[in-house]
C-alpha cells in the first residue's frame, strides 16, 4: 500500500499514512484535531533504473540475460530496445 504525506494547514504538522489507493483522503489533523489536512505531492519511494532491474537483480547464475561488458545498448544510448530513433 502507498504511503501518503499530509500537512495540516492550521498548525503546519506533517504526517504520513499508509492507505489503500481507494481510501478517502484524511481530513482531521492528528495533532490539533482540526479538519485542515491536505495531501502533499511527493516523490515515489523507489526508482527503477539500469539495464533491467529484474534481469540483473533477482536472477542468479546462468539465468541472467545480461550482455557481456555490462552495456545494454550501443553508442552510449541506454535504451537498447531498437524501438527508438537512436537505437534503430
């Protein structure tokens, strides 16, 4: 479940809440009790980057499908899919 950040517009208190995406937004401040909570926009807690996180991080031994030399694309471009104008 996602972690949402809230800030009270009345007292400035910031808090976090683990909620389902379908849950309604919280309204009452846990510190002052006023219905002045607003949901903040924040960065995600993880980032997928590199040449394929599943291929390189969770497979072991000969099951990895990683090219020799550690590069996933040619010419300094990291896409490597062949679907963009740079890789084609």
